[in-house]
């Protein structure tokens, strides 16, 4: 008899995005005349084509693989030196990170989930609420939680509520935690953490011998020069933090797949017997056992993001999406809603009109304006009463969404 990992049975059946897809499908079938009007601002996926520098480099990589003289088979599991070196030079200059502390992967969703492989049972895990659902669900699968209640809150996790009063940036808790997930700029709220707030988290982690799992997938969208892009800009983080980065949102690689993890050699965990083990050593072992490296043409394309042309093209993409965010912010404000995020992040986080729940607002926007938004409650119970609008769209779609929002609520 093959038994299953019963932890999977604790997962809430309706994962957010399948439920959104189900409601959109049902609406389209019931209202075929309106279906073609639907504009999707729901899922956090990029819309603009890849930067030309990445396309050229990927082509060149494929050509190399097609010729005997330049063919390559398996690459290094940790990623090619050329890419790890480019990352260190262009993203972590002066921050004391070396190329052997960079681990290339096929994306951050996988990395933020897989990282649990190297941690033991019984850790106290702190998660902000609302939150990127991957952090929660992977802890459920790993057996780090009890059951969920009706609101989807799991027993055994330490939730850190984020709301307007704390600017959607959780303060350090009074309780102890061993692993803390932080995501800045934040998905879904678009909030960013100041240097002082990150310093408080690093101090907390050092005091509690905890590890910060810092997801910086949206760092490229930061506009405010005082906001840190990396946790390693904070003194002491090299002893207590792991950082996740991705080419998905800056380079538009959501369909190409490339990300990386930074684990400084000085970050260690307890072996439970008084010894300390470098986490990078464990991740390296895990990576080379369960992963065979990201594709060569993809790594070539990722490195091209750091060429002069690539940087200019990425800057133009960011400018495009942040221009969308500005328009969405202005439209929501003009419609009388309370608006957060969208300044240093491609997500605008909006309070629902009085009396409407997140899903009420979702249904209203879908049926009356044919605009798909993301209900805040899908990111955690503290997200109830809010919705997220993604700035990942064409300019013309965003302008139309703004018009419809104003017509509906203005
Ligand atoms: C999009 C996103 C990522 C990146 O995921 P990939 O697997 O690299 O595409 C990571 N974290 C958050 C919070 C995200 O929204």
C-alpha cells in the first residue's frame, strides 16, 4: 500500500488563481457577449516581450549547442560561472557577495519552496499576512503546520498581520521565530521596507539565531533611492539571511525561467547537537542532487540582462510598468478608494468600497466592468477588504481599466 504525504490534504482546496480562473470562465460562459471585453489584471505575470539583448543571447546560445565545436551537455548544477560572476558584479557590487555564494535555478517560486529541504522540523515559522501563497503552502506540504481554519489560517504558523497602520510592513514580533519570510517590494501589497525596518529585522534574526528568507523578486521596481534593494545592504545580514532573486519580473523571464539564491558562507544553522553547519553547503548538496542546472541558452540570456543594452531595455520595461502603476493609483484615488503600493512595486493594493468583501469586489469588477482583479483575502485573512491590481499590462489596457474603474465607482 502506497501511502501519501497527508500534509497535502491540509491544503485549502481552492488555491487563489484556480478559483479566479473558475469564476472568469463561469462569467464568460454565461455572458458570451461580454467575454471579449475582459481585461486581466489578476495574476502577476508580465505582458511585454523579452528584452532584445536576452533574445539575441538566447539565439546565440542555441546556435552554440547546435554545432559540434561549441556543443555543451550538462552544465554546473550551481550555474555557469559567467552568470554568477555577472550577478555579483552587477547586482551585489560592494556588498561582500562572491560568485560561489550564488546558486542559479529555474526560478524563485521553486527556490522559495525548495529551501525548506535544508531546514529541520520544529522550526517556528513567521509569515506576513497577506503573503505570497507559496511560502504558506510549501510549509503545509512539509508538515510544518497544523490544519487550516475556515479563513485559511494554519495552526502552528506565526502570522505577522500587515495593515494600513503599519504601512503593510510587519514589525518584529515579541515572540521567538526561527525562519522569517520577508518579501520586499511586497507581493501583494506593493509595500517596501526602509533601511531602519530591515535593520530591525536583521537585529531580531541575530538575537534569535533566526534566518531571514528575503524574497527580492521585485527589487528592480524600487524608485526611491533610500530603499535597500538587497538584505545584504544591511550590516549583519551576512550571518542571518538568504536572498531570493529572479529574472522573471525585471527581464520578463516568467516563461523563460531563471532565478537564483544568495547564501553567504557565514550563514549557518544548528545541527541540534551544538554544532553549526553552513546553509550554503546544504543547499549546494541539495541542488546538485535534485537539480541539473538551468538551461545554457537561458543562462546566456540572463547574463545579457546585465549588458549595457540589456540594462537599458530592462529600465524601459520597468518604466513602462511603473507608468501603468501610476495611472492605476490615480484612477483608484479618483474613484475614492484608499490606495497603497504601486510606487516602488508593480502592484497597487486597494481598499474595497465600504461594505464589500474582497470577493464581492472581485465579482463586481468582473460582472460590471469586465476587469479581473485579485481578491486580497486570497493572500491571507489580513488581506480581507482589499484587492490587488497588477500593473503588468499594455498601456492601452491600463488606460481602459482606469476608465472603467471611474465609470463604475467615480
Ligand atoms: C513572481 C514572484 C517570484 C518569482 O517567481 P519565478 O518562479 O522566478 O517566476 C518570486 N516571489 C514572488 C513574491 C513573486 O511574486
